[in-house]
C-alpha cells in the first residue's frame, strides 16, 4: 500500500509517523507543517488512548462508498507521551473493548480495503496486555 500523503510515515520498518517540531519553542505537532518554522521528527510508535468515538454514519460521497457498503469505524485521539496527541483510526479491536487509557501501537490500514490500489492511513491497535 502507498501512503495517503507524502511525508506522513518514515521509510523504516515498522514505520513511524512524522511530526513537526517547532524550531522556536520545541512544540511537536502532527502532521509536520510544510513550512520553515518546523523540522520533521519521527514520533513514538506507542501511546495511550486519550478519547475516542465510533463513526456510525456514512460521510458524504464521494469519496465514501454508498450506504450499502458503509461499515462503522472507531477513531481516537492517541497521546504520544511527551510529544503530541494524534487523531487516527483504531484498528483490530472490538468497539466494546475500547477503553480510555488503553495502550496502543501504530499500524497502517487501508482507507478503502476494497480499492484496486488501496492507500494506507495511520491507525493504532491495542498494544501490551490490551493486544
């Protein structure tokens, strides 16, 4: 799978997200802004779930499939300690098992798994004892 955007993931395996560290003040954000005030920095792969919701209704089409193909998904804010909080899909976990504070690890999932040329988006899955 190819990433949904250039500069989102590192080339290493397993990949890491690329954040941006402010040259003045050192604040870290994600994604890395495309300007000279930030420098790219690889982010931690593991964090904890800060908040989440379940996307239960189909967003507008395009790009999303019609009502008959829609499947709900979980989306969370994941705190990467000492760095930042990122928004990403939650993967490989039942909705009923999602808990605030659970340990998570970065992975990639296909935005549209049925596409002929799927693109990878960032996601987090349970890590440690939560896996």
